[in-house]
C-alpha cells in the first residue's frame, strides 16, 4: 500500500502526514508513505487544494486535514 501526502510542506500538510503515520502504525499495516511537494506533480493528480491524501494513487480527500481515526477508516475500507 502506498499513501501519498500531497502538499507544499505547510503545517497542515505536516499534520496530515503525522496522522497518516500514526494511523498506519496503530492498524499494524505495512505502507509506504510518500510526500509529494512538487506543485506540477500535485496538479497532475487533479488536486487544486492542499493538503490532500491519496491511497495507491487514488485521491481520497482534498483540502482537509483528516484525523487519525478518519484515515484509519479509509485504510480499512
């Protein structure tokens, strides 16, 4: 599983990454967490607002910081 955090590195992007890492750890999953900070790469995924979260290249949420519990819910669907 690959989790992608899309954002330029702002505080919200960092919080989303932290929450994603904690969710993966609490669920005991093996996942690669990738930070995508290049604006061209972000836009190529159809994202116009950051932060955004993608799972296996599928954008799940845009413009919000999800809580750890919300991310866990996405990961277990």
